[in-house]
C-alpha cells in the first residue's frame, strides 16, 4: 500500500499481509487484521452475493480488489477444509463401527 509521508512529497511502501484473515463460517464472514470485513450470502464455496465493508483508508482500487479476492479465498478454504475434516471423521467413525 502506498501512503503519503508527513511532508506529502515522499511515498512509503507499507507491507500489508493480504492473507491475515479470521474466518467465521457461522456468519459466513471473514475479518482482516486491518478491520476490513467481507460477508457472503449462500454457499461459502459458491456465494450468491458478496458484501465488503470497512476498507482501510488509502487503498487503491487494485488493492481493494486484491483484499476482496483474498478474503473470498480464505472463506472458501475454511469451508473446504471443514468439509474435508468432517468427511474424514465420518469415514473414521464408520471404520470404527
């Protein structure tokens, strides 16, 4: 992210971790460490709608798009890993029976 320095003439390149997400599958939302939030409607792997909110100040349109894309990826990965672990548990339970 590019931000103007105090004298408004020099730029500083601030590193943002686009992969720093906390996902809550109960609310179908992901929260970035900057305070940005993205919520989905429908399935977390194939959403019907996406609602981003609380973009950090000073982000370019490209950075905003990247933040949305990374948030969607975090939600999808969390949903997929939850399904995989549940399926593994079911297979294990059936084998133990």
